[in-house]
């Protein structure tokens, strides 16, 4: 899976990088997540994005899907912090 970044650069999807972003947002939101939680969230994001797009996706689509999945898993405050964290980083 390839991700088209805001700059137009294309990178490989990096589950670890996504997990780090979610973890950093969780720390800012003072939300406790285990490594298992992060693994489950990132795996669900990857699975869902593969259903939508087979080869490539945009960082915007990945961002929106991440927020949706965080909300669906009951992490509404984390989703809000993730949105803020991702926009500011």
C-alpha cells in the first residue's frame, strides 16, 4: 500500500509510524493505550483502507479513516486530539 503525502511524495504505508502518531496523540489527550490497543487500531485502519483502495491512498483519506476508527472504538477524546496533533505536526 502506498500513501500519497500532502507534498505529493509517495511513501509506503508504515503501520509503525501511524501507531506512533496515535500514541503521541494519546499521551497529549492523557488517554491510556496499551501496545495491543495501538496494534488493533492500526490493523483495523490498514484493513479498512485496503477495502477502499487497493494500491494507493492519500494521507487525507488515511487521516479521516483514523479519526473514524478511533471514534468507533470509543476513543472520542483521542480522535479529537489526533485531529489536532496531526494538523499541527
